[in-house]
């Protein structure tokens, strides 16, 4: 964790909120450049609308659409593995879920949600170093992934790094001002951080 967090947090603090930094599910497939371009354009539009949305109901609709786009792998095999991993996770069979997600990230390393789901399982198992490593992979591919940023903030809180947690939560809220519970977490952390020496 100590080796991963500083570089990752530096990237979060300076990350731009427009456009993915790397590949996506369809990246590297020369037969679908138009689909990839349309996907990127649509995500840019949705993230912009989400940030500017004044109605929480509209924000929830946009949030769902972003989630659906990010969930699309472009591969029937990956979709099947993801579905089985989700079922295993619901049964609390974390070992099986991790094995399936290992296969997903091996087969499709540019698929953001493979890394994101695996990070969630590592978090549930309190394997925070591994969760952070997977979140780093998510944010390299999609720095606007506010769910991954919120997860990173929770891990930092668990590890007692409230100052960096506050930075990350603020970044997540900047991308999606409609995140539930995060504003309250920020309000609780702010006085603690203000009283902490640099």
C-alpha cells in the first residue's frame, strides 16, 4: 500500500476530468474504431451533463447510463465471466468471484469494470493493497470513474489517512456532484484535517 498510494494519489490530485487516459473495452480492436470513438464521445457528453445536472433525478439517470456504458465489454466471454463473478459474490464465494475476475482482467486488460469489480472484492476482504492496485488500473483507463475514487477514499479512511481521503472524496464529488453520502463524509473529515499538521 505504501508503495502504491503516493503515485496514485499524485495522479488523482492532478488528474484531468475530461476523457479516459488509456484504452477501453474496444481499444486495440482495429475493426471497431468508429464504435470506440462514439463510445468516448458519449461518455464525454454524459460526464459533462452529470457535472452540470441540477435535478438529482436526471443525475441518477445519467449515472445509470454511464454505468451501463462502462459495463459493456464488447465480448460475450467477458460478459459471461462477469455475470458468474457477480453471482459468486452474491453467494459470498469470494474465491470463485476473484478467480473469474482474474480471467477477465487477463483476457481484457483494458476493460475498466473488470478491475473495478475485483477491487470491490478485495475491499470486502480487507485486502486494501490489492484493492488500491486495481483502483489504480481503473483510474489509468478512466480517471473520471467516481465510484473507484469513492472506494479509494474509503480505503484511505480505513488506513487512517484522512487528509488524502479528503482529497480523493473531493475529486469524486467534483466529477459527480450528486454522489450520495460523500458530501457528509467530506463535512465530517474537513475539521479533522484542518486540525492535522501537514
